[in-house]
C-alpha cells in the first residue's frame, strides 16, 4: 500500500510540473485552434515564411517549430538527433525580449542540458542574452539552439553547418544569403516570421514574387482575425488608431510601397487589360 501511495504522489508531482511548465503540450490543443499556424507546421517546404500582422501569432509558430526540431519531436516531419539551429533576431535586445523569451516559454526546464550566456547569469537566462541552449533530444543526444543578431554583421554568420535557421523579423539580405549557405549540406530549413514594414525589399522580390519559381518556397499571410486568442474588442480599438497604409502591414501582414499598397491577391493576367483607344463622339 505504501509503495502504491508513493507512485500516486509521483504521478501527481509530474502532473503538477507539466501543468506549470509544459507549455508546448498546450500549443494549439484547445477548443480554439490557429489554423494558419498549423498550416505552417504541416508544410514540408524548406523555405517557409509567415508574413503577419503584429499579434497575429506568427512568432509563436516560429518558436514552437524551433523547439520541436531541437527536441526531435516534430509531429509533421521526419525527426533526427543532435540538431543544430539558429534563431536570428534584429538586435540582441530584441532577441532577449522576443524570440529568446518565446523559446524559453516552450522549453521545459528538464529539457535543458545547459545554457551558455553572452551576458547575464545562466541560472536566470531570461534576464540576460543567451548564446546557446543545449537541449535534450528525445533520441538520446543533445541539440543546440544558437542565438544570433543581425547587428553582429554577416561575418559572424559564417562557418557553421545547420539544420534550421529561424528569422524572427526580416534580416538584411547578406545575412539571409549567408544563412542559406549554412543549411545546404544538412538539407536544412529556413523559416521566417515577419511583419513587412520595410517596403518592397528582397524578401518581397525573392520570396513573395519568387521569380525563379523555387519549388521549396512557401508563404502565408496571417492577420489579427486569424488569431483566435486575440479579443475582438482589442482588434477594433487598435484598428481605429491606424491609417490605411499602416493597417495593411500591421494588421494584414501585406507588403506596402511608398506610392501605394501591394496586395497579395494581385495577378497581372487577371487585373491588367491591354491598352485600347476610346472612341470620341463628335
């Protein structure tokens, strides 16, 4: 009887621990589901992008994708051991406040083998800047999630061989191109989550337009209404503070140019007609 009670208490402790720390198990598992997040995770393409408005849920799916890959427990992909990937932010401050925070949110403490800090204390990594997190992989080895910032310059992105790179917001073109070189030999993945606030940049040209018809490129637009956890009243209040051009980027995740908006549904073959001469009655 005493042995049975001990087992019951152990189960209760584990249940309590998971309730407090296992945020990954609750991701997209409730009554409300973020359908576009699921579409992103299900996609088998190796260069995937979410163009989303602020608070649309884009960063969440990027962080979960990175943790699933590092842990070797991706529900829609072939998993492997000893994964090495990078999380790339615009600056170290943005890294600490956004991407790093999301990664730590979805990593259970008992999954973390070690933390290497750039600054701050490893016993309280959330308040400092992380260089690497060593993660226990379910196949028995360890994976590494490294953190980079674009303000470090392209040179510091050289040399490594990677299984994935997650861009949290749009990187400079030279950093993007360098990271594409890092995943070649491992047939790794590039994925980005961004709000397109910089206009018609190389991401618009190379990813959205995809002029070379790269079969591995995939993208999705994600807006506030796609996030089932965003209160409708908050959407209405925030929408009233934005002009039309800003709303297209910050709500709908659409690319905008100075002279006007570029809508993802535009097709030249459909929306453009040949020139014609208008007859004038005399």
